[in-house]
């Protein structure tokens, strides 16, 4: 008699520390595991990266280890990482993020730049057998970000080259091959066209939602949107360990039952994070730093100038989500002020290129002032107004002044700003013509904390 079984694959992606959804996600995953693991039928559970985001106080306070502890509750079989795990943590922090994980972490294209080997926490590929003996091979891959990862000591290798190297072995040792892809929908489609040995691609990164999956060249693509608003569910019918059918769907999280204890649990995550952050005092301001009188902006501009040594700096007013009142400043204050994931950057330009940049600023300023922005590390609402220190543009004379001197076309000029301006389409001169150096040793919030601690020192007994 022919043996048939059903393999159910539950998957989450791009939760980004939206822990308001976590109690229902966890319950749903555990219910599926409990109800569908019967006889020869089995359930596998995967997360496809960006589970954490330092915008949440608990993630910021614990550098993501609290998020890993939550994943441990839901019996994940394996996870991969996204850019929030890979880029928002220093290498040493990432190397210890998964110390207490009860699941393997798979990022086959993520290597230590010095050793050209995977770190101890990174298994790359994972094999396991289901209840009926079907062999499952799981590969994890993450997006490259060639401008940023090398600065943190990571070498993220080419996707095609990586799959060419490992896929034949995985295929030879597996009845079903699953790719955990934090690469984005367009890359997933290209992989499916090129690598027919992959049976299922569980996607992430571009926050795409495939409510009923998508079949490309015989490979099933599945993805569950963003923020834990959906949970993915793939059903695979197997006969003698071979796939005879595969389908995908999603479960809408806010349609799942909510228990009275959920709100208390969710509030507890935020409270625990804020309590830890508030205990970490940074500075003592003699007077408030405000958005309204530009004192906050001027202070931040001085910070990026001081960090880089550049005579000129540029920042946008939408970065600052609150004021800093006089008195003690703690890390929770700074998280509320600057929740973004971005870094200080210097850009070197010729005089001609700098003039073009200032013309781009002038042309786009009216639009950008109220432009609603999402992504590229920005966690605010609007872009705001670009403000300068040591740099000015006289529209009437069409003249740019750098450190109070008129620029010359052949001169070389350095301005300090943030890496996220490089990734936006409104100031193309920065990316196209600039020689850009991103300073990844700290994020913007951490740099500002160091600046405040230096210039507005705490009394010795305040920390005690």
C-alpha cells in the first residue's frame, strides 16, 4: 500500500519586534504543531529573518536576546537572519545573539571576513527527518548589502555562487529542499527560475504577502507580509517521500483569538525594556534641547562634525521625534528621540558636485519638508527640512559657501551626514558622485549618547 503523508510548514518573517502580535503568533504556531503532528504527518516551523528591531525598548535593552528567548517559546526548527540582525548589531553582539537559542541559525552566504568561514552560531544548512522518514534539507540566505556588511567584518557572498556550491549536495541528501530567503520577492523569483532543485522558497525582506503562494518554474514561493500581521502556512502532500502537491496560504493574526492575558504580556515587554533603558543614565542637560528653537538640531550637527572632523554637516529635522528636557537623559529618552537604524557618514565631493548637491536640496526641499517616509532605517514620520552647519547656498548668486568660503569647482570638500541619505532618490549626487564612508562602529543614537555624555557630564553620584 502506498504511504501518503502531509508536511505542514509554518513560517514567520519580518516581525520587526512588533511584539503586540507575539502572543497570538506563538499560540497559533504551538496549536498547529500540536494538532497537525499526528501519525506520519509532521509540522516544521521557520522564521525568515528581521525578527528583531531595535525600535522596541526590550530589543534595544537586550540587544535582541529577548527576541531570541521569545522565538524559543514557539519551537522553531530553524531561522535565518535579516539585515536587522546583521546590521543593527556589532559583530561581537551578533556572535552572542543566539547563545541561548534552541534552534539552528542558517545563513549559508554569511561569512567572517577574516576567516572566510561561517561563525560558530551559523550552521548554514540544516537536515532533519520528518515523522514518516522524509529527508528535509533547509538552506538559509540573507541579502548582501555590500556597502555595509564589510564594515562590520562580514563577507556576504553572492547568492548564485553560494547555491551553485551547496545546492547539489543538499539536493542529493534531501527529499524536500526548502530555502529560507531573506532576499526579497524579485530575487526569489530569479532563484526559482535558475535553481529548479529548490522545492519551496519561504520569503522575506521586501515585506511581500503571497496569500496563496506563487508557483515559479515548479518552485512554490510563500511569504507572510510584515510585522507578524500574517503567519504563513504551506501544506505539502508526500507519497513515498516525494512531493505530489504543495500549496500555500496565510493566517491573519488579528483574526486569531485574543486572550485577556495578552495585553498584560504585551505591555510587560515594553515596560521591561523601558525599565532597563531608564536605569542607564547618559547625561545631565543644564537646559532643554528643543526642536522649536533649533537647539537640538544644532547640537546634533556639532555631534556629527565632531565625530567625523568634517567642517560641514547636514541633517534633516524629521529625525528628531521629541525634545530633550533639562535634567537627566537616559537611554530610553534617546530611543524615543532617535529610534532609527542609521549611521554617520562622510561624503567627499568636488566643488562642482557639491554645488549640484545643494541645487538638489534646494529643488526638493519643499517636497521633502512634509514627505512621509518609510524604510531605509527611518523610524519617524516625515523627512523634514534639511539643515546645515558650515555649508550654505545663496540662490540669488548661485554660490555655495563651505566653512564661510566660496567653493571652487576643482576643490575637494567633505560633508558629514547619515548613510540613509545615500539610499534615498532625492539627493542622487551623494550616491553617484560622492566618495562615501559609512561609520558602522555605532548607530546614530549611540553616537549621540557618547556626545551627550562627553559634553553634559553626569555627576558621579547620579549613576550610583
